[in-house]
C-alpha cells in the first residue's frame, strides 16, 4: 500500500527527487605563476619588435628566449643584432660568438656569413681579434691578467 502511495504521489518511474546541493562557493582564484613561452615563440615575438625598431622590447624577448632555452642559437643571434643596434658592441660580439658555437654543424656556421661579418666589424671597431682574445695571457701562464 505504501508503495502505491509513493508511486501515486510521484508518478510511475519517478522517485522523490532530492533538492540540488547548493553550489560550493568558488574559491578565490590563486594567481598562476608566470610561465614564459617557448624560446621559439619568444624569438618570433622579438623578431617582430626588432623589425618595428622597438629594440628594448626585442631585447627583453631575446633574453627571455635564451633564459628559457640556453641552447637555442636563434636567441643569441637576435641578442647580437639587438645589442649591436643599441651600441653594446662587447655584448653583441659575445652573443654572436655564442650563436656560432651553438650551431650543430660547421656547414651551418659557414652559412652564417652575416654573423662572421658582424664579428669582424665589431672586432675591428673594438680593436680586438679572435686570435688575440684566444691567446691572451692568463694568470696560470705566470702573467697577471690585464
């Protein structure tokens, strides 16, 4: 009899529906830590800034790229070009050299003629040569460093 009353009251196949639970209060969203884009994406953005002559913005993105992936040669190439535009010749020279050091093959290094030309131009301006820089006396040779 009770079964009939329940069926009659709620209809066949229906059971008493429970009231929906009140939605939990949304937790305060925690700020997510900054995750830099990939080195490739950072260089892509930096190249845009460089083309539009926003060198300081480009510099920040190239630096982000080499921080994200210190083995990504194009980040150093961009750094070299940007440093050179900003007149930071020593930094440009170091960035270009790092770029050449990271290229996976000698053939690619030879294809980077514009970088070789930039290095030669900077060395000439600074009065430095690779041979002189590589053979500079060191403290372990018994000569004090300059």
